[in-house]
C-alpha cells in the first residue's frame, strides 16, 4: 500500500471517529453547549483539557523551534507548563466555584459592570482569534503535506472538518472528541520519538536518549553541537539571546496560559470545585507525556537533518541534486516541496545543495574558495519538522500516517476549543448579556452556532497570512491574554480593592500597550509583505514583541490599582462575594449549587 493511501486511511478513520462522537454527544441546550452540562469526570476532563491545551504549536511547531534554536526555545516548555500550574492553583477552582459559563461573565459580575464584561469580550476575542490563526496554520500544513496539496487547500479542508463537529457538538461534543484526539496525538507523537531514539542511541525512552550516546560512543548533544557549529550555527546547548528577554518571554507565556479563556472554560464542565482541582492534576500528567518528549524530538530531528544534508561530514561535499531526485532516502523533500514549505536552488550550478549559515564569517571565506553562492536550502519552514521527522528517519509508512492523524488532532482539538470560547463570548456575553437579554435558549443556541461558523471563516482568512510560525503566532496570543485577561482574573479573585472603573482601565491599558508594541514592531496588516516573524530589532532594548505580554500585565495591574484608588470604593456586597469565593471549602459545591 502506497504512502498516500496509508495517510488517507489514518486521517480518514480519525475524522470519522471525531464526527461520530460529535453526533453522539450533540449539545441540546445552552448548558451542554457552553459547559457540557457540568457532568464531565475529572480524568475525562483532564484528558480533554490536555488535548485542548496541546495545540498545533505544541505538536507541530514547538519541537521545530527547539530544533533550530536549541536551549533558548526551552522557554516554550517552561512557560507553558509553569503557566498551567498557575492556572491550576490560583484560578481554576475559584472560577469554578463562582459558577459561571464564561470568563467574561465572571469579570462582568465580579466588577459589577456591563462595560467590564464588554471589554473582557474584546480582550478574549483579540487573544483567541490570534491564537486560532496558529491552529489553522498547523491544519493547513498537515493537510497540505499528507494530501500532497498546497497548504492553502489544506487549510480550507481542515476548516470544513472543524465546522462539521464543533458547530453542532458544542462543549459536550468537543469534550469527548478531544479525549479521542488526545489518544491519537500522544500516540502519534510518542511512537516516532521511540523509534528515532532507538535508532540514534539505543534507548527507547526519548527523554533519556537525549542524554545518551550515539553508535560512535559520542554523547548525542556533544555530536549535535559539533555538527551545527561546523555549519556555522550557534552551539545547540548554549544560550544565544538576552537573559532579560528570555525571563520576560517565559513569564509572558506563564501568565498568558493562566488567562486563556478556552482552557479556563474546561474547568466549568466538572460537577464540583474539588473536581476542578483533580482535573488540573490529571491534565498536568497528560501534558507531561508530550512535553518531556519534545526536547528529544527537536534535538534528534536537528541531528538527522544536518547529517542528511552533509552525508559525508562537513569537510566533504554536500548532498547532490541527483541524489535528492533519485535516492528514496530523500523522497520526503520532493513531497514537502509541493506544499511550498520546503525549497532549494542550485545557485552556482555545481549540482550540489549546500546547507550552512552563510552569515558566518569563517564559512563566507570557505564559500568564496569553493564557489558557493549562499545557503541553497532556500526554504525550510520549521513547522514541518515534526511531521517530516518520521520520513527523514526512514520509519515505516504506517508511522508517517499516524503522525499525520496526530498533527491534525492537535490542531483541530485546540481550534475547536478556541472557537467555542469565541462563540460563547459572542452569543452568551455579547448578545444574551448585553444586546438582547430576553433571548430564548433556543435562539441563543442558534446564535452560538452561527457565531462559531463566522469565527471559522475569519480564522481561515487570517490563517492564510499568519505573522510567523505556528508557535510564534500562539506566543503573541499568550502575550495578549497575559496583558489583558490574567490580571483582571487575579485581581477579581484576590483583591477587594479593585473596582469596576479600575478593572476596565487596567484591561484596556494592558491590551492597547501590548497591541501597539506588536504592531509598531511588526507592521503586520499595515505594511504589505512584512509578516516574516524575526523580532530582529526590538523597539525596547532586548524585549521582543512575543515577550511584551509580561510588561503589558504589569501596566494592567498598575493602572487598575491607581484608578481604583482614585475612584469610588468597591460595594460591600461585591467584597462579600469575593471573600465567599476564596473561602477554602474546595471539596464543597460551587456557589450556584452545582
């Protein structure tokens, strides 16, 4: 059976499973659409939350970024995982105890203001739409490769699949679909990693293989450092950038994680407050299975691709064009070339494809001596690395098909969660909560489905022109959530001093200052063809736009406290409400009786 048929079988079977589950668990009420009827078991919710959390950025893009940058991009691992601990300890149980459907509804009630609820909706939409761009980007890449079509058509097909199961299933359908997607994605991520770890180090546990030795007896990381430095790149295990920026970036990811509405919504689906805490614990277990493997995947993939492009070592000639076109070991390159995400050009006509850092001074001299005219691997989108990894390592065809299904499961699961957050904000917070409060439940359910369909269209349009790699686009979304939503939630739960005016001023200040920094830095949407994400020349010292969310959050906190101190004190009934939410009765029922 050829590879294309295997891909269709794995992907088609997984999609049939997702759509079948969505039909079986179709939401019949607003409670089921927004919160799955608050009847999800903690283990089930933990698995669904892990799938919701581990997006295309985690499955497809993160290991690719680690592979090509090394130590510095371990910030993604530290920030995302640490942020989930913050969410589990500081926010999830209290928000569940408050007993609302959405984050915006909590902010509106806590700060006794329709304006606060509206501003929260705006913050939620900005962060969620930015986030969903990265997911649709991952969907396009995965579909494009495994259906051997352009990524544009892959994006359109993926959006239709999301529409088929998310619009009708709501939170109830998406919850059980995400459980299935987690099983698919973790299996698809782990099996190739085990194979490749065995190939390179003889150790079946990738996380241990990363610190193991290769067949030559040389430690894997030592060998990788030698190869990448020979090619003119920075040492893989060394820190390359600003420590200040790395700390701010990690912090931005952490507090951004704790402010993500689509993840917080998952804790509204369990019966009791204690179940929210157990859900958080199980989620961390399920996330750890992938996150402990990702550094090994990145390092081993970088080693494989470097050795593939220089099969006889860096002192010999690079791979030949003839070899790429005829050797089955390089067949993956021609397949990925069709997607537009991989490209090469024999610039000097020597019949070879040189892959090296053409900005390195030593290699520039060597290039001049050998007649090279620059790096001839002209395009290598880092988002393809995990999906191409089994092919690069010459693994069996069924493994490649499984990875196809896993990559799509990761992107689709998070996309569905984000679209639910967006549709809930529009139908429940904007329409029901602000514009048409007398809307019937049936009308609200219809509005939720229509708004989700509209959100899918917007996500596709924006996904055609993303501001960077999937993980980088997601990092921008985390920064926006960190600057706008997280401070409002923290102050809403732990401070009775912050009033409605302060909360609104803080959210707007954090959001606006972060957006300005991103847009002034990037020029995205304002200047054509400026969506290549480099962050090469930050506006404020070493602080890149993906790291600015932490500063935006500080602005939010500061403005909220200053404005609250200058305006009317929080009403006593709201202070009592805040105190009641914080009372440590975690094993008891939520305040709404659920």
